[in-house]
C-alpha cells in the first residue's frame, strides 16, 4: 500500500510538489555544490586510463583481461572526448 504523504513515487500521474526554496537560497549554493566537476572528471579519467594501462603488464596465461582492460580504456577515452567536445561547443548554444 502506498502512502501519499511520504514523498515516494506512487502510481498516480501527479507531480510531486517541491519546496518553494530556490537553488540560490540554499546554503549549498554558497560553496558551489550546484556546479559540476569537469576538471575532476577529466583528471579521474586520466588516472583510470593510466591504472588500466599499468595492469597490461603482468605474467598472465590468458589475455582475456587485456581485452577487458582495453575496452575499459576505450570507453573512458570516448567519454572524455565527448565531455571535452560538449564543453568546447557549449558556448555556441
């Protein structure tokens, strides 16, 4: 049984009412919580790529993990490229 006063999703199509406090009035807006971390995301991607590349070195009998590591590196590289492209083209919108 679903309760309407808990704020959780229900099977009705009505939208949940939010508080009347705007993002500018919230305390977290003072120290930038509403922003993103674009430089941190790129730095984390670079660290992930370096760590995955280091795992290529090792005495393994099977190279299945190399395929997985290469795939992870490729996915992270594609994600970083898309984020950089999005950031560079953001001023055009």
